[in-house]
C-alpha cells in the first residue's frame, strides 16, 4: 500500500531502529550483574523496565504522530480534493494499524530470536539456574509456569515467540487505533495523543487499588512480568475493553463525518 510506503521514510526507520536498540545496549551493560536462569529470563529482561511504561506513547507515535501533523497543517484539505474523505480515512486507518503492528511485531520477535537463539552461542551469557535452586531440567518446567503466555512454551519456543510477538503488535495497533480516532475528533492534538497514554497509566493505577481487578491491569496484559502467571484469557479482558472503546470512537467518527469534514 502506497500510504504505508510513504510512512516508512528513511528518517523514521532510522529513528525506530535506534529506539529498538535501547534494550540491547542496556542488556550489554547489565548482563554481568544479573543472574539469568535461562533464555526466557534474557527475553523478559529485554522487554521489562521502561518499555511497559512508555509502550502506549510509542505505539501512538509510530503513525498517528505524523497523521496528527497532517491534520494540524491542513494537509488533508488538499488530499480529499482527490479522494473522498471516508475512503482517505479508511486508507490511513489501515496504514496506521498495519504499520504499528509491524513495528512492534518486528521489535518483539527480533528480541525473542536474539534471546533464544543468539545470546548463548555467542557466549554473551552464562545461565545460572542453580541461583534459583533449579537444574537444567527443572528450569524448563519452571519456564512453563513463570509468566502469562509462557504456557505456550510447551508447544515450542518458536510458537511462543511468534504468538507473543503478535500479541504485543496487536495491542500496540489497538492503542494506535484509539489515538487515530481521537486526533480526528479532538481539535487539541496534544490531548488527543495523550489520552491513550493517560488511560493506560491511570487505568492501571485505579485497577491496582482493587485486588479483584489487579490482574486486569493494562501493562500486565501485555508485559506480564511483574505478576504471577494467570490463564491467558485474563489478558483478553483489557483488550476487549479497548476494542469496545475503539468501536465506539469509530462509530462516532462515521456518524459525524460531515461535521468532521469541515474541521479537517
């Protein structure tokens, strides 16, 4: 799709690549001061830390950031002279979803491959399961019950890596969808881009106050490393809530397209 190609400028690719390298550099600096049980520990080390905190911010900036600038600079005024507004927004919506999914899938799956298939052959890490009172045999069984989604390791490491990377990518795409609709609806672009992030952070804080809701916190549904392993279905509850919000916003944009047309 031409719209996706336009969003993949050399400048943006370089910026995304440099941002993606941050966990790698942090790992290289810290690897000798951390005891890793196995390859799964390396992988989770790459993804925990600051990433769960800024995940939504990054997801909304992959495509929606530039889209908001197009609205601000009235670029869409000239574009819709050639393409009907509904069709143009649909094209940009699809480009936003696919681009964001692709960026986060490549990021997650790339670090999965690095952690599971490259770190040990290169001798970057000496695993210490004994530090956790485990052996080379029991550490495998331990990995199956360590975090939500690691149940999938029983079906093979590649199965886990691929499906979990899809999960991260899809969640990123959903937050980007919400941001996409908000920048269309709300005139203040800063607030429109901030709302998904605030919902992610404040919603998680509120749910953390209630023990019955704590397991449904937004960050833990995507990066479940700070909580005990839960059934995989629990991660779908926050996602379902987000999809409902996304559907409501899409319905609102569709019903108010004529009014929105005068604002863009």
